[in-house]
C-alpha cells in the first residue's frame, strides 16, 4: 500500500509499504482523510523519534475486525470513524485508576515506531474508534483530534465568571483554543504576530492583538502557550497575575528551546504552571455534530496521498494552518 513514512531521517512516500498487521480486537480501517499536525512536523524535523508510517489525525471506513467481533465492533464495519490516537493497555495501575491517557504502556499513532495513519490503511484497536454522524463532513471530522485538545485545555482552565484569558500564538491550535474558550467567556484574546490570521479571529468574534502591542501588566488570570518555548513562557510570566495559571499546550520539541529560561517569577508570583496534552475525540465529534465550532476555516490546503511529501512541505510553510490529505 502507499504510505508516508520516515526512514533514516527522511520523509518519503513508500508505494510498497507493508499492509498493517492487525492483532485480535483490532480493526482494519481504510483511510479517507488524514490531517497534518505539529507533532508530525516535529517527527519530520527529528525532534520526536519515529521510524515508520506517520500521522495520528484521520477519518476512515472500517473494513474488517480481527478475531471475534463484539456487537459494538460489528456495528462499525462499513462506517466512517475517527480514532483516539493513544493506544493504552487498560491493565496498569494508571489505567485502573482512571488515568488511562497516561498509561504506563501507552503508544501513540505515528510516534515512537507505532504505525500512523497517513496511508491507505491502518490497524487500530476497535475501542479507539468513534463513529462519525452522517451530518459531519469528512474534512471537518479530520480535525476532531485538534478540537479535542482545545476542549481539554478549556476544561483545565475551568472558566468561571469573567476570567481574563490570553492565548499566546496564532497557529491553528491557538485559534481553535481561543474559539472554544470565547464561547464560555467574552474576556478571551489571541496575541499573535501574523495579522493575516486575525481575520479568522474576527469571524469567530474573538478579540485579537499583535503581540508587540501588548504590555506585560501582569493582569491576566490565565495565559495559554500554544507552542511553548522559553521566549513564549517568559512572556506568559509577564502577562499573568500573581497566583495566576499558565497552561503549556503543544509539542515540547527540542529541549534546547528551554535553555536560559528564568523561572524565578513562578516563585515570586506563586504561579501555577500546568500542561495540557490531548482530549477525548468523542467529545469533539459530539461538538461537531452540534455545529458548535468552526474548523473548516482552519483548512488552508488539500492534497492527494500521492503528493503527501508535498503536503508535509506545505504544512511547514509560515502561512499554513491545517493541511488535509485525501487518501
């Protein structure tokens, strides 16, 4: 089959990639759409270790299930689905304690050698699949995973009353987080350095400012760093009020990005710094079915699988937000 792979530090389209191997309880999914994430770019740049098929955001159709079918599994055959990208053991102490997303044996599609989804087919546990309602378009459903991350970040923030929230960054994930949080609180703003992106914020009714126009007045209740590094976290510490919260969201990337960071304000101001990784894709699908959020505006280009390498190049361009690959 055709698949976008990393091998020996190179990204290439393999026209003869091996078919996915399904274990009992796995589904074989024919991929319809895949979208490129910041994590995929980090893999391509060598910041995250991975050899093999790339990608973890997809829409597909279940072709078959390996081994005895449960009633739920049988009902998915022939249906469009998205997937929770983290594959967990359901048996370790963290899984049993309700922290399965931090499973000690966790694997992630397209990371650390586990096969990803930018391919013609994928093997994935049936329990990771979420059916897509007929009312949700495949292009829209392909962005369910990033929407789930934004919903999860909003849950961590725990918006109450007129919380003053700043989202630092203007990439697709930052704008999506701002859209989600602005639905709950009007006191949300985006600070970015690419004015051409502010049109999307205006479309959604989200306040926006150029990052250089804002002083560090230490008056924000929450500051969210969309793609954290030392410079962004340093700015966040200058924006947040004493005993405020800073949320780090995104791909950590190269550890050298944190070199030289002065964390003394976290002590002086008694700041809370927390991380936010991913959310429940099922929650995102429910929100998309209700048409609560606009994700279509974030899709800048579409490519065919045959030009997946070109899609990766386009995704790394400064004007790109979300790139969708039709498989």
